[in-house]
C-alpha cells in the first residue's frame, strides 16, 4: 500500500484537492482520496506538482510508427497523402515491428494508459496482445466504389477476427476512414454492424478545407488531387453540403461516434451535430490532435467553439507519420500555447475522463475509490498552468 500526495490532486470527477492524499494498494487500485493529512504517524510520498489520472489517447495510428520523420511537414492534406503513399512501403517487417514497440514504450513513458488505435492491417496486433496498454482497435475501412462495399466490409470482418485470435480480450470496432473515402452503401453497412454490436465508431472529420469543398461542389484542392491520382470522378459524392452534414446522418445507430481532428469545424457545425442527436441513437465526441493539425495543415480548431457548446472533447496524438512524438501532455502544451485562457481542469478533463468514457473504460479517467486509473505527476506547473517546461512522470 502507498500513500501519495502533491501540491494538488486533480481527481477530475470532483474539484482539485490542495495537498490531497491518495491511498492505493499494490495493484494500483484507489483505496481512498482525502484532504491534507493531519497525522504525523503516516508515511506519505510527497511530490511537487499536480497529480492526475493516466492519460487517454483516443486517436492514434500505431501501425504508422515507422514513418516518423518521413513525411514533409505543413504540406497540406493532399501533400501528406501523396508523401504517405510514396513512402509507406519502403520498410522491412522488422523495422515496422521495432517502431511499433518503441512507440508504445514512448506512450507508456508519457503517462498514456489507454489508446483508441486505428488499424488497416494486423501489424500492431502482436504488440497489443501483450497488454501493456489498454487498446480499443478501430478496424478502418475505405472504399468509394459501392460495387466493392461488400468486399471491403468482409476484409474488415476478417481483420477483426485476426485480432481476436491474438487476444480475445482486445476490444474492436469496424469504422469508416473519412467522409471522402466512403460510399453511402459502405457507411450504411458499418452503421448496421455498429447497431447490432453496440459499437463505438471513430471517423476523421473536417481535417482540411478541401474536404468540404469536395462535397459541396466537387471542386477544390482535394478534388483536383483525387482526379490527378486517377480516381473516377463519378465516385466522388456531391451533396451540396459539407462533409460532416454529408456523412453523420449515415452513422445514426452507432453507440458512440468520435469525430476526429475537426480542424475546420465551425460553431454552426457543432450546433448542427447536436441538433441531430434527437434523430441519432448515440453520443457525439470530438477528438482534437493539435500537433498533427499543425504538422499537416498548420492550423488548429477554434477550441472556444467546443467549450461554448459544452462539447465532449478528447485528445489524440495521431501517428508518428504526422506528429513529432506520442505525448498527450505535448498536445495540451500546444493548446495552452495558442489558447492560454483554457484552464488546466478543462484540459485534464479532455485528456482523461472524456476519453475513458468514450472508450467505455470504467476503471480509467478519474481518481476515485475502486478504480485503477494510473497516476501521472505533472512537474513544473506554473500557478496551475501547463507550460513549455511542464513534464509528466508516470507514478502508477
């Protein structure tokens, strides 16, 4: 048994506790959380800084870890796609597996205890089966041709079955990649499967400006890039409304939906999404990956929109193909740099409790009796403000 204290404890489920004390057993279960100790007979481990639950990374592409430093920065989404296609196969199986293992170790060092991870192949399954981190795997599909929807979906079913052969305890969902890579038929198939299995769904959303232009008018930089790449223009959906409005109505039966990136999501988009909840059967979460947004588009979402609408926001790191490292704290540092008015309590809510709720983990996300959330120490906190010098130390 250990008793741990710090300048502040942020349980997230309740208000911060100054000089609070957390009692945990040898397996990391929270036995008690209480105010400052008044007894001189209890040995307490005291740390300077803030203690919070382990971080939840709701959006990652672990299978792309071998592409670290390989993709040109700030080259836009179309530039990223072209670069990715040209470089993704120039690595051996051993290099890919070593990169995956190293990336997971990096996340653990950075206090990440659970990951919502995208898989287009089985490369990460062996590592996930070790149980070092809690993973929910999003088996991702993309295919614009409705004639190939059944084939694409069957491939996803087979990949999901492969994951289960590694470890039956590994949870997974079948999910769409992005609005611009999906036929309506394939979206409906995913939604039907989600309804039957009470699945949570993740989908990339409004990551670039060209994405919505594509749907509104079949024009813009993304449309031009697809035509240059030889894609059949007849397969590109033209709906007259943006990509979110063209896609979310087809995902009405999923248990929960995570919209990822939202770089170009407007206040009106958020309002519209919430207006659809009465017609949908799920909760909507918005995942932000600020460093990836800067890496690719050199632009961030307007976080004030999400705060104003009381949206459920989570944090993702995206992949090492589109980020400098895999650190939830570094994502929070970036948000703080550009939006210093956002309080630490809100940032930690996004980085812990909201992500745990979306991934449906009852043990993680908050420091409460009976849970095993992991404990992170945030050092070099300046007046309860995350700074460039703030560091994370995994305590439990």
